[in-house]
């Protein structure tokens, strides 16, 4: 199956349905994380331009909206496959808490952050709303930090009970570690963003500058973690046979 092909709907027994749902989930996660990586990188670029003095007030708000949309889209796309995957691959209690809780936090945090960015773009107290958005994004990143590793474990377990195939071990190990590194980077960026938001509200430094630094860190972390998870799903859905 090529990257552009969609899995065909199963016509047979339970193993075929499981294989179909796994492939569809992996493809959906690949696509949604590609979008999040691109939007995260876009938010980071916007933050850099604003820090360089290019329309800082406008771009700070635009970058906040972009990052919020990235989180909202990725969370919503993953949630769309959550129940279907649970029907064919049993979910453990810890995974359910991490994935389900992470999805809720991402969707709510992304929507709230995007709304705050839109209000700031309209000129409604941007010096207050942008730091609050940084705090919201930061808290969401920290609270959803375990979602990708839990999703990876869940999908891997489905692969273990599905049709046998061989995955090239070195590539498998690299992408597995990349997911863990991406999750750690996401959590660290979340903590930093929340702290920068608090400092901005406390008027320890320029609110706009601190918010832009937070946006830069969040955007880079989103691009890194989403790219790593996308690569992991690609490894699982397109294994190297030998």
C-alpha cells in the first residue's frame, strides 16, 4: 500500500477488520500530525518574525490562533478514530486515561487559545489575553504530554495481534525513541510557556515579548513532537519486510 492509498473496507472476519481499522488509524494519525507539525512550524516562524519587529502586535495574535488551530485539529482528528480503534484493540485503563484525557485537554486548550488569539487580534486587551493564552497552551501541553506515547503503545499492541510482519529494528528503535523525546520536549515547552505567561501577567517583562518567546517554544515543540509521532505511525503502517 502506497502513502496515498487508503485501506479498503474489510469484507471478512475479525482479523481483517482489525487490520483495516489499524491501517486507517495509522493513516489518520499520520495526516493529522503532519498538519500539526506544519502549523506548529508556521506558528514558530510567525513568532520569529514578530520578535524581529515585523507587525509584532498582529503576528503575535495570528501565531496564537495558528497554534490553537493546530492543537484543535490534531485532537479532533485523533478523537475521531479513538472509539473505532478501541473496538478492535482493547485499551488499558492507563492508556484510556492518558489518551482520552490528552484528547480532551488538546481540544479544549486549542479552542480556548485560538479564541483568545482572535480576541487579541480584534484589539481586546492583547497584553492580557496573549499571556493567558500562553498559560492555557502550556498547561495543555503538560497535561497531554503522555498522549503520544500511550497512543503508540496502543497501536503497537494492535500490530502485535494482527497479521505477522517484520519491522526493521533500527528504524523501529529510532522512531520509538523520537516519540518519547518529542513528548518530553512538549512537556518542557509547556512548563516554560506557562511560566512565561505568569511572568508577563506579573509585568516582570514586556508581555508581548514574553508571549512571543512562549509561542516560539510551543511551535517548535509541536513541530518536533508531531513529526516524531508521524514518523512512528509511518514505520508501523509501512514496515520494512525482509
